C-alpha cells in the first residue's frame, strides 16, 4: 500500500513540470516569404536553375541532332566511321549527364548556391526564434510549415509576428492565411 501511494506521489511530482511548459508555433514559410533578402535569394536561385536547365537542354538537343544525323548517314558510313560517331554520341551524352549532375546533383552547384544564399537567412531566423523562445520561456516552438502535421493551433500561440519583429521584417498582408471561421 505504501509503495503504491509513494509511486503515485512521485508520478504526480514528475508530471507537474509538464503542465507548466509553454508552447508556441511559427510558420517558417510565412516568415521567410516576408523577408526581402530571402525572396531575392530565391529569385536568384530560380534564375540560375533556369539558366542551367536551358544549358543542359541545349546539350541534349545537340545530342539528339547528332543521333538523327548519324541515323540518316549510317547506311553509307564505313564501320570505323560508324563506331567513331557512336562513341562521339555516347561521350556527348555522358558529358551532358555529368553536367546535369554537377548543376543539380545532391552536392551540385544549385545546392551549394542555396547554401550560400539561403542558409545565412535561415540561420538568422533560427537564432531569432531561439532568442525569443528563451526570453519568453517557451519549452517548444513548432514549425507548421514543414512536414510536421498540426491539426489545430490556437492563434494565441502564434509567434510569427514577434519573430519577424525581432528580425526587423514587416509582414505583407497577402501572405498569411487568415481563417476566422
């Protein structure tokens, strides 16, 4: 009997701190979309991605033209010329695929440029969230923009505006969904 009462008392004391914790949430996409330097960085990344994609498409179009020309001339070409043309097409295709990997691969130019342009901005946002959470005594700050699913969030725990204020960013009215249903 004494053990069960002692267990209940210990369990009660261990769960008390949980009830005193404060929670908040942010929408990182909303915060970032209101930051001019982030939108500029995204525009630069989009421009580079389009430029590099066009460059790669041009290479593949050239390979396609080489292949079509080879097909029409293959009948009249000697075997050694056929082999040289086939090797040239294969090499050009390999070079185009290598360029594609270099530009858009997991550690490619676009990834590196994103790290260069976007990561410092994301780090500033994270630092502002961290500082604000510590100032206000929040135990957890959730991000509703990511893959984390929150079915309901009381707007009183939304600290987006406070984080943007800490970052010196002014909200644009058209970016935040306002569901007052």
